C-alpha cells in the first residue's frame, strides 16, 4: 500500500499553500487578561465544561488565530462595519466561519489581541476529563489520522487537536462542514480540506467519530 506516503506528500503540498499567519507568537500574559471575558463560556483556562462549547486549552496557536480572524470578519460583515460596495458581498457570503454567539467577543479584537489570546490558550494545559471509556475507532478514522494524528493530537501547526474535545461541539462542526456547500450564503463554516473529508459521512458516522474523539485523552 503506497497510498499513505502519497497522501502525506499531497497534504504537505496543500499546507504549503494554506494561509499561515506569520509573525510573533503573541504575549500570553496579556492574553490571560483579555481571556477573562471568555471565561463564562470557555472556562477559567480554556477548559470548558459547558456541553456544545469548545475547549481552547492546548489548542494550536495558528489554528486559533485563523478561527478568531474568520469569526471577526463574519461579525463585522454581519453588522455592516466592513464597508463593501453593495454589489460585492461574494467574499462575505462565502464566509469561512461564523457564529452569532461569538460576534460580540471578537468584533473589536485587534490582530494583537487575537495573537495574545491564542498564545495564552495554546499554552494552557488541557484538563478535559472524559465522561466515559475510550471507544473503538470507526474504520474510516484511518483517514482522519493522516492529519489529526493517531489519537487526535495533530503534529501540523495548522491542524487542530480534536482529542478530548467536547462531543456535541465536534458533532456540530462536522455537520457545519458537511453542510458548507449547501445553502450558499448562510454557511457557518467553510474549510475546503475538511469539506471533502466529511461530505460522504452519514449523520451516524459523524456522531460516532465525535464521541470517539471526545473520549481520547487531550494531551
Ligand atoms: C457567550 C459564550 C461565549 C463567549 C463569552 C466566548 N465564546 Fe468563543 N465560542 C463560543 C461558542 C458557542 C463557540 C462555537 C462556535 C461555532 O459553533 O462555530 C465558540 C468558539 C470559539 C473558538 C473556536 C474554537 C475551535 O476549536 O475552533 C475560539 C478560538 C473562541 N471561541 C475564542 C473565544 C475568545 C478568545 C473569547 C473571549 C474574547 C470567547 N471565545 C468568548 C461561545 C463563547
Ligand atoms: C487533509 C488533512 C485533514 C484530514 C484528512 C482531516 N482533517 Fe479535520 N481538519 C483539518 C484542518 C486543516 C482543520 C481546520 C480547518 C479550519 O481551519 O477551519 C480541520 C478541522 C477539523 C475539525 C474542527 C475542529 C474544531 O476545533 O473546530 C474537526 C472536528 C475535524 N477536523 C475532524 C476530522 C475528522 C473526523 C476527519 C476524518 C473523517 C478529519 N478531520 C480529516 C485537516 C484534516
């Protein structure tokens, strides 16, 4: 089987073209102060205990920066702050990530705020405790492992860790990505790399894989 080396090569090529946010790694101490506003939903140090809300502790710095920038763009677009000619909403309609709950918290963040917050959360230890035994991986998990690592901890800096993440949150994201190409203009999340991965999964597959990853140790 030569499929995996070939796939790995293809993926490294994809990531070469993937937007990486160069620059500093942020000021985690300043980020900790900014993060006080986020505690109510994401927990004291990024370890959320609310069903459906993501843990942020020990998540990848570059991944967090990318998500926060995308959600900020959506929040600003929604309220008309981004001043676009009326006929050119194409970019906003194909927004990459959008969630109204987050709008108020990302709307006014500067690039530096985002980097500092990402620096803070990426360095906090993840303490998520699984509420059940580790499950057997669904067979198609072999595909996910190529990018997300053997046990949901990715080695690539642009790929999020998904081990120990909240199950309901994972399920919602996978459903959002599966629905990304439908309902044009109202997507919650677009990420072409992932859209191809989830397109052929059934809702049951998505439930199974989400539960599977949620129970793996997050570090
Ligand atoms: C009122 C609750 C709430 C508050 C407060 C809040 N968030 Fe969120 N956050 C959410 C929800 C819900 C999601 C999931 C969004 C989705 O489904 O796309 C989320 C998603 C995120 C994500 C994406 C996580 C991932 O794994 O992709 C990041 C990063 C994030 N929030 C950072 C922050 C930061 C930084 C703050 C404070 C400045 C903050 N949030 C405040 C509710 C909140
Ligand atoms: C080719 C590489 C690749 C493969 C294969 C892959 N992923 Fe991903 N995955 C990514 C990247 C990159 C992201 C971040 C997308 C973004 O920036 O929004 C991601 C995001 C995710 C997220 C969202 C995490 C969060 O915190 O919101 C989940 C859940 C996920 N992947 C699950 C899976 C599952 C399940 C599979 C297998 C069916 C899989 N992935 C296969 C690269 C991959």
